[in-house]
């Protein structure tokens, strides 16, 4: 079967960005739809890339930890 030239595939980076959006929505107990709708994609040789991957912020330890203990995780490749 010949691949249609209008077909696109997600790159590993885009899949990671979608997984990060899912993790963020689960952590925050929020709807994932706005995050998915807001993603901007760009074509690359590896497939579609997300130009604005989500940031997932979380704290180590208990909820009263200082902001110095915060970590920011983003999907990059």
C-alpha cells in the first residue's frame, strides 16, 4: 500500500508532548482537550513536531515545600 502524500505521522517528540499533556491533566484533574487543541504542529523529516509542548510542574516532598524544590519537566528531543 502506497502512503498517501497528505498523510502525516506524529514524531516521537509529538507523542511525548501528548503524553506530557495527559500526565498534566491527570495530576491537575483537569480536561486534556484544551491542551490538545492548543498544540501547534510543524512538519519535519521525523514527522509532526509540537512547537509548544506542555510544561508539567510538580513539587518534591510534601505540599508545603518551598518553591526552591519545584521542578519543571518538558518534553524535548
